[in-house]
């Protein structure tokens, strides 16, 4: 949505400036800059190099921003896992989710792949009850569940990140 707005704004500015320069050319052939501005520019030889430097910096920053936007869009579009491994992974993620949900004190689990093709990682966001034993959960997930998950997807060196969030129940004092 933001890119469409930026594109439309850029096109509107280019069109408007072209129309104004064309009207100025055909309606009187007058100079674009007024006498005061022209005099200031003539007295200060640094003006045009400063304008060129500023516009170059803006163009470089805009190009870098555009390249970063393209990279982010490409990373969202391309999958980290493909083909047979993706099917294995979908089944293994469902099994991992069921297994972690069966642990005491766990309310919800979200499994997500991040990283790059060369260095993928799996991220587990685990929503737990406030009285859950996080040490026990961490040990059971990392030593049992993740070992089986890595074997199932045939990636024994897959890096895993576990994030625990606690759910606190509200108590009312009458």
C-alpha cells in the first residue's frame, strides 16, 4: 500500500513539474527563477555544487531504500524449504505442535521458519500458564521434541529459538 502511494506521488510530482515547465516555455519564455534568486545564485558559486551533492545523497538513500524493499519482498515470496522437504516439514511441524501442546502448562505453540536457505532456523513461540515449570519445558522440548523434529525433517543441525510467554490469570479482590 505504501509503495503504491509513493509511486502515485512521484508520478504526480513529475507530471506537475513537466506541465509547469511546458506552460512556462509556451506562455512567455520567461526565466524559471526570479531576479532575486538568480542574483543569489550568481553571487554564490557554491550553490549548484551544494544542490547537486544534496540531490545525489537523496538519490543514493532512495535507491538503497528501494533495494531493501525489493529484498524484503523477495524473502517473503521465496520459501526457505522446497519440494519433498516442505512436505516432510509440514507433517513434522504438526507433530511438534501436538507434542509441545501435550506438555503440562502449555496453552499454545506457534512454529515458524526464519533465516536464509543456507542458514535456516526454526522459531517456537510457546504460550504457557504462569505456574508452568519453564526449566522442565525447555529441557523436554530441546532434548526430546526438537531432536525428533530435526530427524523428521532431515536437518540435524537446524538452529532453534524458543520464546516462552506466560499467561497470567486475573484475580479479583472483592
